C-alpha cells in the first residue's frame, strides 16, 4: 500500500470518530491491519489540516490520552479547544476520563470492510 492510500484510509477512520470521543494512533493502525504503524498514522494526522473533506484530527491522541498532536495545530491550545467544544475535558494536556471516552475502531466499526 502506498503512503497516499494509507493516509486516505486513516482519514476515513478518523472521520468516523463520534464527537465527544477520542481514539489513539495505535488503535487506528491496528484497525487498518498495520499494528506497528502508529507513527505513520501520526504523520497522516500532521497533514490532515488541509484535507477535504475535513478530518477531525483533534480526536486522535496517544495511547495514554495525551494531546501529543497539539503542536501541529494553528496554536498550542487549538486541539484542546476543539475537544472542549465537544465536551471533552483536558487537564495538563491529557484527556480526563480517557478510558470512558475511548473509541476503538476495531470494536465500533464492522471489521468486514
């Protein structure tokens, strides 16, 4: 699979994350059958700001709920602001109630893609 098609698949999954929920880079990679490629999911998220239709990249955090992608938004607080608009509370760059808000595509989406 080439990088562009992998990125497109990542964006398709991220667009399915419901408002007010978050997932991790690794969960997306695992869902796509490329378990060891969470870093590539991160690279895809880095470029998501210019993708049409829009990709809610603010809903993708690291496996501990940390906003590690915040450096790729217009401001350092934009990711947290977007999550707050959806009712997701963040303290010290970490999603509060991460386990409760965690959206696992392998469980939430039909694996018969």
